[in-house]
C-alpha cells in the first residue's frame, strides 16, 4: 500500500535535513535527494509492523516537573 506524505527539506551546514510533517520522523543526507531517499527508508521502517524477538520490559521512571 502506498501513502503520500509531506516533507520539508532544509540545509544545516554541509547536510540536508528532511522531516516528515505528518509523523515525527526525520533523516539527513549530503544532498536534498539523498536526504529525501533516507527519509523514505526511515518512514518505511517506521510503518513496518514490529517484530519482537523478546518481550519488551516496561519500566517506571520518576521525573521532577517544574524544578528549577
């Protein structure tokens, strides 16, 4: 199944960064085309179903909120 997503591309120093606007996935490359190709690969991995080799471990973490 194919899905069309939107991406922005900008240059940071020597690298081009491509970021998907619909989901929080980004990638980079030495050219705009490479950054988009790397983003496409990252998105395909993002949307592929997970394959677990071991059950995930759920952990509790404590976080200080509003501490200066």
